[in-house]
C-alpha cells in the first residue's frame, strides 16, 4: 500500500502553513466544482499519468506539470474521489523517486474532517465546529449543566451529544436557524440521540416542514443554564432565517459572513431573489449592523482563507466585519441589483437537501453524506 496521509493530518499541515503540494488526479470538471484549497495545487487526470507510465515518460510529464523531484515545495499529496486512483498514482511516482503521499479515502475522507475550537472570552462555553470541506460552521453553547447546538450537521450528530456530555451538560435544544440547502440538517438526529428539543424558526411551517418541532418567534428568549439565547428574525437568505444572540455574541448563520453575505435565491429561485435581497438589506442595516460594534460575529459558513481570531476560531467583531464586506456600503437599490442578479452556481443537490431537511423526503446515512459532498456556494462575493 502506498504511503498515506490522513485527512485530519492534511488539515493540520495546511493550518500550520507547512510547505506541500496537492496533486489532484480527478478530471478537470470535478476539480473545478470542488477541491482542496492549498498554496500549491496541480490538477492532472489519472488517465494522463497512467498513459505516461505506459510510454515510460513519467519524469517528463512530472517536469511538465511542475512536480519537483527535489521536493523543494514539500511533499506531494495525491487526491482522488475515494483514494483508489490516487493510491496508484502515489505508488507510480514514488517508484520514480518523488516524495508523494496518498490522501486516505480521497475527497470523501476530506469531508469527514470536523474540527472543534472554543471561542475565548465569554462567561459561557461556546464551541465552534468547522467542516473545512464545505466551510460549514456549527456551534455548541454550554451554560451551567445545559447545552444547545446551533445548525448541527447530521453526519456529526453523535459528536455534539458526546461533547456536551464531556462538559457535564445535557443538550436542551437543537436549533436550526433556517431550512438549509447545502447540508443535511442534524436537528432530528441530535434530538433522537439526546433529550434535546428540536427548534425551528417561525416561517419554516409555511415552507412545508413535515415533522414536529418547537417554533421560535422573533424576540423569543430561550433559557439555557445561566444564559439566554434571543431569537432575531432576519429574512433575506431565506424568509424564515432567524439569528440568535447570546450576550455580545451573534450567531449570524447565513446572513452575514466575515467576508460576504448569504445569497437570496435558494428558497424562491431567481424570480423571488430580488424580494429576498430587499429583505436582506433591511435585515443587515436595521437588525444586524445596529447591534453594538463590539458584537462578536459567529457565522454559519467560511471559506478556507477566512480570517481567524487569536483563539483560532472564525469570528470577528462587528465593526471589523462592516469594513471588510463592501456590499454593506451600497445603497438599497444597488445592493438588491448586485445581490440578486449576479449569483454563483447553487449548492449541489440543493433541492433534494431542502426536501430532506423539511422532512418531506427520507434518505439513509450514506446517501445523506453523499448529497452534501461539494462546496457550500451559499455566499455572495464581498466585492460590490
């Protein structure tokens, strides 16, 4: 078996800024749709590398695509969908003297990486979970012996229950801020594995939710140990979007990111995007930017290059976010045009994911995992 590198170790090396190269041997369309962000990435199809082997031209091809036998750019990590094709490439290149490791389980393995970090400074314990393959961020809030999880992922439902127990807390609430379109929600899975009460925002019923959950209205206060989570209705990304505030921390979900905002077309399509973009403008200026400048923004998504605080979490004070998102400086009409008329591709399988999250379709664990493989694509670029 070729030398391997686990997805978790690859993530750690990337975070430490170690010198390495990614050799992605998938086809170009697969690579462009979704890949691992690294300082140096080479995309060369598996078939091209195997053809070079047959011709005895591996060193020539390696030189052509920029693979250095002296390893001046650090080790090479070969990547494919599940680790099989990249294993063959790893063995081939190692036979030629190159320092290559195979990414264990490929991109599917990469999607299992889930990293937890505690946010410094508050009286309550707040754990931020990061899924680097998609940029999804979730949160565990612990106060006293009670805990709540915000925007849980189904693939990691057991993790939240375990982490709450490790902190001597029982999960009281499982909360979705909106009907997600980019990942399969863990709301019901967490509730099934604990005593957590599933909570959905007002408006989710109108969208067709087909399972029982407590509905949270704007301004509702959720007691949690010695703390209180306050609901803030924030239409824009979706009509029912609801943020939660805990002291000076704002869980801003897919409304405000550190470098952009949530897209408005995943619920109503392009025809309804302008109306929701207009609502998003009002939400941002009347409900979010009006909060104290020292409010800590804890978003629902981030890309691989997102800024991190001193504690390593993807969080930032509201005054700094205001300066780093140029879209926030636009007038209402310009904002609506920019946000509604120039949108990136939608998340993969978003319609089926929404149906699953509404409880209108049922999928097994393996299918749920496969549905959400790929980038999140929930954001609008920060450039005006």
